C-alpha cells in the first residue's frame, strides 16, 4: 500500500510543472520577494526613462534611423525567463561592479522589456554612436566599463536632455557641479552636452565617490543620483551599515530604484535579442574627424558651405548653444563626418570670411544683460539652460516666485556671453524693472541668440520700403545660410522677414524671401 501512495505522489510531482507552467513566473517572483522583502513596485522612475517616448522619437533623431536589423527578430512581446536564467546571465557579464539579483532588479528588467520597448530600441541604436566615445575615456581613467550603462539611466543617451531641475547632458550634471568638475558652461558653450568632456567630468566624480565610500560601487552609483550627503545620512540611519541593500529604505525614493535600474540596464543592453528586441539602425556617421577652429565661425555657415545637414552638424557638436564656434577666444574642436574633413580644409578661408558672420562680435565684456521673450512651452529651467545660468538667478533678477512664466513675458537675464556678444536692438520699454537692479556698464539688449543675427544696433530696417516677397519651401539639408546665399541676401534679412529668432528650420516650412 505504501508503494502505491509513493507512486501517486511521484506522478503528481511530475505533472505539476506541466499543469502550472503559466504560474512559474509569478511563483518565482513571490519567492524572491519573500527572501528580500523589497516593495512590490520599482518606485520612482528617473525622468529620462519616464519621458514621452513618442516625442523623443519624433525629434531630429528620426531622420537618422531606419527599421531594425533584418536578421534580428523583433516584436512587441517580451519573452519571460526563469529566475535562475536571468541571475546566471548577470553573473556571466564581464563586470567589476556587483550585479546583484533580487525582485527589484527583476521588476526593473521587466519594466524595460515590457513598458519601455520603443525607448530601448532607440537607446540601443544611439549606443552604437555614444559608447565608442565613452568606453575609451572610462578605460583611460581605469574605471569599470559597465559604468557606461549609467548614462542609459541618466539621460537615455540623449546629450541635450534637460531635467525639470536643470540637470543637463548625457551624465545629467547640475550647473554648479559641472563647473566644479572643470566643465565650461556659459551662454555660448555648455560642455555638459559634450559627450567626451562630460564623460571625463563624470569619471572624476566617480573617482571622488569611490574614495569617499571605500570602493563600494553601489554606493558610488547611489551618490551619483542623490549626492554623497544623502548616502551618508542613509548609512547613519541604518546604524552604520554600508551595504546598499541594507540602507535601501533610508535613501530618497528615486535613489532606491536607481541601482536596480542600473543593473537591469546592464542586462537589457546585452540580452535584448533573447527578449525579441532589436536596435533601431542608425545612419549617423560612426566615422568622424575633428578639426580645430582658430577663428569664430557659425555652424549655419559651415553647413551651407559644405552642403552638410545643419541638424547633423548640431548633433555632432551639441555643446555650441548659439550655433557659434568661438575659435577666436581659444582653439575649439568641431566634429565632422570623416568624409567632410578635407572639404572643410579646402573651404577654411570662406568659412572664416567676414561675410555673413555679422553676429560674431568679439568682446572682452563677458557679463551682459539681455532681454528674453518667453516662448510657448518654455519655463525658467529651459530658459536658464539656454543661457548657462540657474533658474534661481532669473527668479531673483525678475522678482519671480516660481519657475512658471507666461509666454510673451520679457525677462531680464544676466549672462556670460562666452566672449561673443549677443546681437543688440533697442530694449522694449514695457520690460518691468529688475528686482534690486544695480548700476552696470553692460548694455541691456534684446536676446537674439543665433550665429546669424545682425551685429550692432541698426536704426533702419533692411526691409524698410516697398519690399516684395516670394515664398520658398524648405528642403531636407537646407540651412538659413544656403537659402540666403542662393537668394543673394544676408541671413539676418531672411530671419527678419520670417520673424525667426534662431537658425532652426524644418523641411516643409515655407519662408518668405524679400525681393527688390
């Protein structure tokens, strides 16, 4: 009889996995949760991973992307794997930073693979361009190469990403922190946006935190998110424990999810194929060359002379805020597709010529007061980022109580112009007096932050009189410089005729071109 009972029990045990296959995933997560006692949800998600993916994918980046690789199977359904499989895969990754596995890491992997599939496709495509820039710098500083995946969590590999509090670039430096680590930040240049320069700065930060936290990489990564002070406070509250998972509950909410999301990013960026996910193919130039400019030049003019797409040139050189390369202040690098380097050398004299460089007015007066008219969709954080200052400085100067500001409002802003003066026009009379404004030698001018604005105050408009107009529809690859050159006018006249305050134009846009 006992043998019969044993036979029945064994049979049931053999049948159980077959009948309960659909419940394996749930049971495994429950078991992991029982062991580590972490919450059921990941927690706060960094802005870069919680942004409007459709908006990101419909920026200029889309023109450099095509469909996924043909040899890679890609669909909308994630493939689920057991706990042991994922844990083993993490262990097999080359790593110096611990790749712990628990329920939070598992939920973070599922978050990427289930809820952010489009974003991961985009990031995988951008990694082909940015990781070859980041990896040699990490190696130069003798740091773990897997730190490159932290940029995925920080910015989704978007070098122009701006957080709601003003952090900027691939590594999301706040302005004071960026300056303290040697980055140049003013209204002309923002090296937080420069992939190479900002990576060097991030490496210096990693080294400082590594020494501060006695070589614990999880604490280094946590401090990158919330600062060393908050990590030290969590250690004290946890009774002196220095293990990230033991101080977890005492950290700020976003930092609690930060390390799990980093570990999950390491997994996702290596095992995406196993989850039916493929990179978007990019046509961005992986082969680039760098030339040094020793005189001031505008990106718009360079793009026009080289017949190079202006948006691509901006993409390769995101640190130049006003589309001006200030080579007259100091030698400045300009990154070009490798095939355009010789063409640049051939046309150097034309690029440096004074014609159409009206706005490149050198000045020794770095501090300048300008007037900025708020555009729809702007707030003080995005405006401050444009000029290389903080939102607090704008609030204090204009007597504002918050970062919200109505479109059309005119703000006084004190900026470091980087050695290239903003173009000037008469300051509107309806600008309210600045709070506690002191006498200053700097002029108050209306901001027209573009490389192709008029240089100096003009009393007579170039469009005065009975000017007539023809229309022109912008084509892919056009720039204001190339259009104005073909029309026999200056960029400044073209901007004035179309009420443009910058050099951004898009294919399909209709421009008015003055004749006569």
